[in-house]
């Protein structure tokens, strides 16, 4: 009996379906598909009417979707002193009103984004405002901090003869009381493709537009990374370096062309000086004293 029933189930008679039932059956079958588990039918980039098949927007699109900030975490374990270094400085407020800036922390990373130097600095003057919300510096950070001359000397040694990358480097160098050759500066606040109508953009805006990442969200609190390094504050230096690396080829071409133009102008100026003819001196003839005018 069981065998007969099984046989009937395996070989059911095909009866003509009512058109309405057939349409309902199709709709039920379509509705039973697990849409969330389906692979996107257009994974390779084609268009699709469904949400799952929609292509991802690029990082610089108008959407609020940003890549995770692990793009700023170094993938290389190379901690060598490279020819290109990125620097970022944090300031604290001194003077009675706290409106005068003094160096509170300096960070240097190599071209791979690995930390070469990262030190808190004890200012000469008494700190009135730690500016913790922006700098992330707290009173406890400066209790055992190194003095300014020690940090200044070390930074000068590290950046000497190297390309220095950063955002608004003039402010950082001013805080360190240091200078650097202009031809070796790569300032993301002054690079022409990063400007908007000749106006400078904040580093966080450049990172969002050109890297697709968000930085400087809230306080620059130190966060422990995978290797025990404080990653969060170092993101500024890493973002500046990554911006430079992504545009390095074109950036260096612009610098090279500019250097050639300056050199050509110098040669032209020197040539003009050498070609200037000095007017001959006219020897005055003495007039006899007996001549009556």
C-alpha cells in the first residue's frame, strides 16, 4: 500500500491548471526565494534593478559610505628611516590667557606609515590650556615628557635632507623653531589639485574626498592598535603621507618643472647682469685760471 502511494507521488498525473492558480503559483515561487542569500547577479559591475545588484559608490561620491580607517594602518613592518617622512604636531595653550600655542606633541612616520618618532613635549612656559578635545593631550602626558630642546634636536636630525610631508607644515615648523628647504616640502594644504578655488581644505576633508576615510572624529584619544602603538592620533600623519603617495608621480613632476623654471630665471637674471655695459668715465679737463668766462 505504501509502495503504491509512493508511486503515485512520483508519477502524478499532469492536469491542466486554472490560469489564476498558475499565476498565483508563480508569484508564490518568486516570493519564496531567499533574496538575502543570493549572490549579486551583477558582481562584475553590470547594472541590476535590485538593491543587491547595485554597484558600490566610489569613495569620493556624495554618499556617506566611507572605507574603514584600516586603510591608514600600515601593511608593511618596515620601520626604517625612509627618504620621505610625514610630520604632525599638536599644540597646547600657554600665556595667561592660553591663546599662545606651544608644542605639546610631535609625530613622525615613514613612507609606510610606521612610527619613527612620537614624543610628548614639555613646554618652557606653563601650560594653561591643554586643548584636550583637539590635541588629545592631558596633564598626565606631560609630567614625564621630554623637554623642548631635546625633541627639537632629534626632529632636526631626522628630517634633515629628507622630503617632509604634512598639512600646514609652516605651523609645525614654527612650533619647533626649525626651518626646512622649500624644495623638500610636500604640504597637502598647498598642493594645487587639493585646493578649492585657491582656498585650503582641512586635512579631514581631503582624507574624506581623496582617501574615502574619516579622521579627526571627536577627541584625538590614543587607541591601542594591533602592535600596541597608539594609532588614533597618528592618523593625521598617515593620512598626509597616503595623500602624497597616491599623487606622488604628478606631484614630483610639478616640483621638478617648477625647479627648472626657477633655475632658468636665475640664469637669465645673471646673464642680464653680465651683459650690462658699464658707462665709461669721462675725464674732466681742468680749466685754466686765466680764462675769463
